[in-house]
């Protein structure tokens, strides 16, 4: 993706419809992707610099940037769930609505069990 080597990728479907795509990329390649996305889409709509905390409790610099392009959301996270892996997540308004509807259905279905 964007010249970076992909570690893995996942496509999420809700009721048979594509909801979002997650791509895992080595942290050391995230700066190249960041520059590529900034060049292509301009300044991100949102930047979050909350540090990443590893399992030992140590904090490391981290950045999450969000671009919104024609209703689609693209989120780049330098450190995702582990210190040496970053993430690109691509989703759109329709996907967000699908996810919200799916969660509401599950909550309603689970509340009947009580």
C-alpha cells in the first residue's frame, strides 16, 4: 500500500456488505505512507499524538492521523496494537452507518435474553 510492504490485511463485512479495510504495515514504513497520504490528500482533518503504551508500561511516541476524502475516512496509526506495527483503516459513511445499525441490532437481540 503506497509503496510500503503489507504485513497483513483484513476486510470486514456486515450482512454481506464491505464495511472497512484494515491493513497492517511495519512501523518503520509509516513515515513514508504518512508523507504519501499528506501529499495526495493534504493536511489531515485530525491528528492525535497520544503515546503508545507497551505491555511493560513504557510509553513511546505515537501518532494517529485521519483524512476524510469524499465521505471516506482514512486513518493512519503509527503504532497500533504492538510497538512495531502500524495500521491503515479505510471506511466510509455507509460503513459507519452499517456498523452502528449492526451494533444496535445486537444490543436489542441480547437484551431479549435477560
